[in-house]
């Protein structure tokens, strides 16, 4: 038997009001000049100003250059802002894009070269050897779970091809997961990010990789998301539903260190070619890919159906997912979201090159990906 290694090291402060603990925590670490890394839209909203009001005693600067699917240029801009402020810590504040950029701003600020030189599959990948600034994360969406992840996904500036920096060194030193920060999310963002969290839990459970700890987390994360997502979308001020979705999001991200599957390979392609929001892309592909996967892992489909509270076994899972999307306002079909026949060759090429499908329950060929994209149109 091979030796397996498991690690769940992130300290998490979870609950309403957790954001108010950040200043005391940073001051205890000797931090004086943190840089907040956030996205352009969020920086204009009252939620950031309210959070900053709790950072008394700290000399705070803000970098709000994150927008859309994050790019390498955004990371390098954050590093420049970090050095210009003379910062000694990074506070990631936002959704998955802002948190992914925040995770590696410290790498770019303390190491030579472009951040692309630190992605795991670079032919001459540079090691992260210098001490990194103290980093804490506050999610304002419940989807990627980036706050507890040990990877940062950033896109190439020109091609928008997603690249990944992977290292336990970029893990947040502490997470402050406050569901009150998600109250102002519009319904469509709650829906798309919620489907992202659900997809992470489902795909990680279906992965054939060996990680029973992650399997247990993924099943419970699926159960929590299944009961809470509709309520979170339709009752945005429901604290319990918001807390449940934030927990399911973190659980999905912890679970997918086990690996993901073809849904994510398709979603990464849709992000690169059509600039689709990652959670929405996952939602649009999830039921199509799962219907294709079911024959390979029927017992796992039965278990997923069970934790979702469905009768009828695994055959009920895909129809339930389709109804769930309708209930939360996600229009089905890629064509309704701007994907055309002309996009297919490039979509197939990028999906096939993506590593996530290497742990899909069924092997995926280019012909399989083309069939999946066509079925999802």
C-alpha cells in the first residue's frame, strides 16, 4: 500500500461578526501596515468601508485592481501596491478572484520574475523560497472556498488560459469566515457561487483518488448545500442559510484537494474562451457531465442522492440538479449564455489540456468533450 498524506491546517474563525476579530489578530502578530486586496466592484460598496472601520490601530492600504477572471497582470499590480505601501501583511477580502490574487501577491512582492514563473507546470518553475507576508482571508461569497485552498488560479493576460500556483506556503495563516459579509450578494451571484460550492463537493467525492477524509467532508458539504442553497438565494438575509453555504463552500475547497473532474475542465475552458463566471460555468455543465459519469460510479450516485434527501437512488440526482438550477434562476443551456458552434474547437482543446479531468470517473477524450459541450448547448 502506498503512503498517503493528509493535511487540514488552516485556522478558521467562523460565524457572524468574525470580521471584527481581524484587527486584534493582526496586532497580536505585530502587523502594522496591511494591504487589503479586493475587487474593483466590491471596493465601491459599503461592505468594505464597514470592514475597514474595524481595523483601527492599523495603517491600511487598499488594492482594488481585481476584476473578472483574475489575470497575472492583476497579481503584479497588487505586488507593486504592496511594496509601495511598505506593507507587512495581506488581507484578502472578496470572492474567489480577489482571494486567489491575494494569495500570491505576497509571492510576487517577495520573489523575482513574473507570477507565471511560479505556476506548477511551468517548464522552469521557480520555487517559493523567501518568507511570505502574513496573509489572512475573508470570503464575501460562498463558492470557491479559495480562503482555505493551497492553490491560486490566475489567467494569462492575453490568452486567458487559467494557470495555477500550488503550494501549502500560500495558505492563509487565518481565515475569518463571516456569513454577514454575504448578505448584500445579488441573487444571481448567490446562485452561481452556490452551484460552484456544490460542484466542488460532488466532483471531489466522485474522484477515484484515495482520500476518505475528503470523501466524508464532501458528502457533508453536499448535504449542507442541498438544504441551504435555495433559501440563500430567495431569502438573502437568512443568516442560517448564508452560514450553511459559507460552510459548504469551505468544505468543498478542502475536499477538492482530493481532485476534481471533467465538469471543472469544461468550466475552465468556458472561462478562457467565453470569459464565463466560473460558478456559472460549473452550473451549466454539471448535470450534463454527471449524466455521462453515472454509469461508472453508480454506488456513489446513490450516496449523493441519499445525502441530498432524494428518493429513487442515484437516478434521481441529475433531474434534481436540473430542477435546482431552475429554482435558483440559472437558465440552462450554453447557447443561452453566448456559447456558439464556433467556440467548440477551442473549448475542446482547452478542456482536454486541463488537468482536472485526469481524476474524472470516466476517461475523457477530445470526442467526449465535444459531445459533452454539444449536449450542454
